[in-house]
C-alpha cells in the first residue's frame, strides 16, 4: 500500500520547497512528491529567467511583497549552505524617456516601502558605469537581485528530503488522475502508477493547477491561461555588452516585466522573454497547439475580456514572437547599438497566469483549501524566489488543518479562502 503522511503533487520548485520544509518540521513523517515528468525542471522551474528577485516591484503588503523578501533571504542562505551555483550580481531598471520617469519613481517608492535593501537612483553617467552599453536618462540600482540555478535548488530539496527520512522520495513519471475522498482522514489519489493514500494532499502543479483544483471539486470562477515567453541570447561576440541584469520600466497594466537582459548563472546573456497567449499550456514553440487547452481557454469568458482590453498589446507581442527584427527593436530601446546579428534564438517557457472571469490577471499568489486539501492555484513570478517562504505558509496551514483550527487561514500572510 503506497501510503505516506504527506503527498505533494508537483515536483517543481514550490512543491519540492514545501516537501523540504515539511520534512524539516516533521523529520519522522513520510513524504512523497509526485512529478508527472521523467525529471524535475521540465516546465516553469527550468524555463524561467533564473533571477533572484529583490521584491522592489510588488504592491506593498501584497503576498508577493511579503514573501519575496523573506524568500530571497532564505534562498540565498540555502544556496550558500548547500553550494548552489548563484551570484548576487545586481540589477538596473532603466528609464529611456521622460514619460517613464513617474513609473520609475513609483517602482522606487514600492522598493522603499518593501524595505528592498540598498536601492538607489543612478543618473545617465552612473548607469553607464554599471552598464556601458545601456542608454538611460535615469535608472534604479538594485544590489540584492541576482541569478541562480533553480533546477539545482529543486534537486537539492529532493536530495535533502530523502536524506532526512529515507522513506520519503521524489517519484517521477507519476501523474495524478483523480482524487477520491474515502474518509475525512484518509484520501485516495489515483495515478498512472496506482493508488496513493495520505491524510494530507498538497497540489503545486503550476500550469495544471486549476484543473487539479476542479478535480477536487473546487468551484472556480477563474482559470489558468498560459503565456509563452520566448528568449534570444547574445552571441559570444556580444556578451560583453551586459554586465548584470538590465530591465526596462515595465507596463503597469501587466504582471510581466518586459523584455530584458539577463546574465545567466551557467554562462551567456539571455534577452527576453516576451509574453504571448499560448495555444498549448506546455508548448514551447511558436507553433505549439493543443486542442483541449485552446478550447478551454477560448470557452472562458475571461479570456475574451482580456483580449478585448489588451488586443493592441497582444498583437504587438505576437508580431515580436515571429520577428527577430521587431524583438531586437524592443531591446534597442535600452541598447541602441544592439544589432540583429548580435542575438540568436534561445529557448522558450510558458508562464501559468490565473485569470478571473472579468479578464483581469490575478496579480498575487493564491493558495486555496478544499476538503482539507491544499492547492497552490496561482504562483507566478516571483514564486521561485519566494519558494521557501511560500513553503513556510503552507506548512503553517497544514498544522492548522491537522489541529482542526483552519478558520484562521484567511487572516495569515499568504492568500487563502475556504473551499
């Protein structure tokens, strides 16, 4: 009988961080992490920018703001303790025209309110000292931002879980199919590897999070929509043009940070990502298509309301997705002497973004509880940076559920509602 004290569905960075924190709290309890792919890091964990976010962008007192700073501090400490490849290289957020200055100031004020350490303004000349090839009239220097190998972090979580309790394990190629409530205490989870049993189920399934919640009979008026992000990279001859992380002033109407230059922890400089509606939740090419994913997205009224509100922005993003010249033109706003020959096609990822039925993107973490089962429903950026802080929140909620006192869940620092 495959019975564990805790079962976590989803072997991404959030799922494995949660398993790690649970194992630290309950070293004698058994934990199984079920991952549907044959290895970890196949989706969002392994296809993001690899950035350690500072917390400067987020609305003060939001769950992102609260968890990003705490999570960053824990993540960097964990990386140092476990020899995880990382670098605190810093970031510049650059304004290239006068009309961006009020938006830059708004970001700076958020950083002050969020206690983002060491931030300061740079003038044009000071920006040049940091990034000689960047043209900006003003910028913000963010010294606590950095880069890391998130797949290496996730793998270390998995290794430590097993070291603490050899019964606990990561099980790959194991896909959750159906949740059956046998009793109030014991739940049956049907998978392609047979039934698993546990008193505690936690779903951290990213691009499939809404579907797994619905399987658990959660009534949702929102849905995950995938946004593909395409990356280019600088050629070897052009890599000297970027020293750290270089970001534009983002469009405040979207939860995305704009195409940017990212120094990669394993070498090279990536440029991107853009953000285009994906016709396949786990599709990583410009022509990826899945009929089920497409029909589900287009039958949701929130999708059409989103299109109606932002069709012009969406059209521009699509044009860039199919045109290297237009992609480079966007980057040239920060680096005018960048040429088409300086960049080459790299990889792509898909962001899981929760969308409500009014066409608004849910711009914060959202974790729900239903029948004693926890679902991480919305964990966009900076969830990877925040993973250990999010895990702390989940562990605290598991304790409340097991104590029969989950009425407090709505009042704690992460985002919960009753199912």
